[in-house]
């Protein structure tokens, strides 16, 4: 854990996970490919009345780009937001997320958006200790929980079961958990080559799609989608993003199992 905390408290991590410096690729995905996953999940799978104001939670939120974008996306699509919380184990990333919130959300939206330091495998307990604004009545209250590029670390630390159970305890009946992370079968992640000589295998481990799925099933959640998708790197510039968009239909037709991201959508029984 100390190794990861050092990595995700560094200046380079802040640059990767905040809007001004993260790059074109991730900004495109948050507004397009990932947005489609979130909106289709809410439309097709979320089992709460349409007029219910939503409560959102992102675990491993980094600099807050994802949940801030989702907050605005859902409101533009007619869904009211009651509360949105982002958590991360890095104090520096949470500070960056608060800056992002003040930059990209309206003053009214900011009153509903909160960030807190918490580890994924103890998130429910740590949120209860986070203070009166966050700590009361959170268990069983969230309609949408999501995590992007964070659940693989639970596997690397051997706490994936605990993490899934914590998330399940926070979901409201009929609520969704959406997990997106790196697909082990994609052959050309830059980090695979970059880290091979500098990090032990345990710190580079990528789960299979089945391994990503199993903890949520064991936590009692219903698995609604599990698949590989997305051919656009988070770090891509505008040119590479355009090329990858053009190639996506072909790549999906011939090699979808090797797409860059693994997706698991699960639901708590209504």
C-alpha cells in the first residue's frame, strides 16, 4: 500500500488525473464511451423511480474528473442529483479533486459534491468517520457507485472481496455498481513494457474479466453486464483518438475480447 500511496501522491499522478493535464483521450472517453455506459446503465438497469434524486459514489476517484463529469452529464439528461461523493486513498488527489469541483461545477452543484480520503476495502467504515456531512445514513443509500482504473489494485493487495462487500453495503436496493478497469488480454499497454523491469509481478498484476466479476457476484450483487470494450488509450492525443475511433467497429468485430477495458455492471436486488 505504501508503494501505491507514494506513486499516487506524486506530481505526475496529479497531472494524469486532473482535467487540464490528463490528456485528450480520457476527456473524450468520459464524455463519450464511458458516458454511454453510465447513461445506458441508468436507463436500462437502475431500479429506482425516475423522479428520485440520485446519490452517486465513486471509489478511487483520483482527481475527480469522472464523477464531476458524470454529475453534469446526468443533470443534462434530466436526472436530479441529491448527493455525490468521491473517495481516494491519496490526500493529494482528494485536494486536487476539490479544486476540480470548484472549477467545473456551479456553486449550487458544489454543495452536493464532496470528496473524502478512504481506502476501497474499508470505504463504508471510513465514510462513517469522515464527519457529519458524510458520515450518517450512507449505508444502503447510493443509487450509482462507480470505479475506473482502481479495482485492479484491490486484486493486487488481495482485498477484492472486502472491497466488493463494502460497496454492496453502500448500494441502495436496485442500485448499480459500474466497474471499468484494464483488460489483461489487451497486448500493448504502455505500462506493461514500462514497469516490467522496475516493478515486481504482484504490483503489475491485471485480473481477467472473470476475476473482476467474481467479487461482486460473491457480495450478492446481480451481474448485468460483463464484457471488454474501448480501444482509445486514456493518454491518446486528438489524432490517435480519431484513428482509434475509426478502427473501433473493425476491432470489435475481430478481437473484442482484447479491447482495452473490462466492464462489470452489477445491481443490488430491489
